[in-house]
C-alpha cells in the first residue's frame, strides 16, 4: 500500500495492531467502525478484513486520502470502506449520535487534540460501544465519562488503550 511521507503520519505497528485485533475479535463481526484521523487506514481496513460491516475512514490530508481510495479499490471488501476527506473535528460534529460500534482514535501526536475529540466522539458511539485510543507513551489521556478501561499496552513510543462504555465494561 502506498503511504505518503507526512510529518506525524505514524502507522500503528504490526505488534500493536495484532494485539488490538485479538482483543476486538469477538465484537468485530458486523460492526460499524470509525477510523478517525485514518492516516494509512491500517486500523479501518484491518477491521473490515476481520468482519466489520463497514468502516468510515476520515482523513484531512489530500494525498493520504488518494492513497486510502487506491487501497480500498484494491482490497477485498474495500467497497465497505467510506473514505472521507475532511477535518476530523468538523466532520465529527456533523454526525448523528450512536452511529458507530467502535472508533479508532490515533491523531498525530503533536496535534494536541485529545481534550476536544473524545467528548465530541463519545455520543457518536453506541451504548455498548468500544473506543480505541493511541497516543504518546508519556500520555495517559483519561477516557470520557462513562467509559472504562478494558485493556491497554505500551511500547517505547506508544500507549494504546481499549475502552468499553457502560455496564458491559471491565
């Protein structure tokens, strides 16, 4: 897959992706997925390859969007990917509540978006939704109210965490 060379574009490592999708395997079949700040689209495309019904990949960068569309055209199941070129925050504000079962949030580390994104995103996820966040290893962004940590991991550079909403959490 062609990937543009952009500052801050840092695909999730294979090890992190493998761990994450092992955690998600029971809930992925039929899921409606959001890959916010899609970048390379690795998380959204992987979710589709593992049984998600659809994935919306939101990316601001024009060249990255062209790469995402090219990849979706080549990948089996790629027609279930909706590629959106937009500012993630503006796009998110326009989405109806309870639209997604799972959201991947992996913004550029230097963008300082955590405080604004998670509260806006939270209502867009269903009552029994899942939220994956990836950020610098030094950060431990707290989840929005009503979300509980399900699993987390770290590498030297990255902290990744999967949260679950509501009573099914834990």
